[in-house]
């Protein structure tokens, strides 16, 4: 057999073996593959700055947060927001006053037919019914199935306490 053909067959066998052992490579976004190849972390959309520095007072005996109309949150063990949120972590939420208080990257809790869900906003927009957000659990492979309307939003997570 020609040495070129043998080399091509060996490369093909290696590639197929690699893909069989790492099937997630086939579904990974292009930027993730590129980031892994060049060693750089990719930029991800992060929550907005809802609490300003002048609202936080740290002293030797306590921390005081000056947050109006805040509520306490606990989380269940669904794994959808791993590793950011899980059972045992707690949070502080604030009800948004308008759609301007909900940005891509924010983690929100919203009322759905399944109960109260807490996921990250991945897109906002307008359609024939007005404003909406698309949300996704950080550990989920796909977005939640329904658009989230402003009146469904219970709160925006502004602090996580582990």
C-alpha cells in the first residue's frame, strides 16, 4: 500500500477515535473550540451592576447592603444553574421596576407553568406581544421553551451568598 494512503488512513482513524471519545466537540460552539485551541478564555455575557459600591458598607463586624425592596432566595437541587447556583446557596433578589432593569446576562426568577424558575437571560427583544426575554439554565443545553414576559418576572438576582 502507498505510504500516503496509510498516513491518511492513520490520521482518519485518529480523528474518528478522538471524536468518539469527545462527542461534545461536535456540538461545541465554534468560539469554544477556537478558545480551547489558542488557550484564551472566551468573553461571556455577565450580570449587570445592579448594586453600586456606595450601597455596600463593609466593617470589621458586619456587612450592610442598602438595597430597597430586596427579598431572600433559596435554591433547589435541579442542576440547571450549576455550578453558579445549587442547593445550599442563597441569594438576594430585587423586583425590576421596568424592562430596563433586566439585561442579557442577568439571572432572573420568573413564574412559569412549572413554578418559580431561576435562569439566566440570554436574549431580550420585542414581538407582537411586547417585550420578552429568552432564558436558559447555565447547565442546560438549550433555552427554556417559552418567552418570559415582564409581568412573569419575580426578581433579578443581585447577590449570591454561599
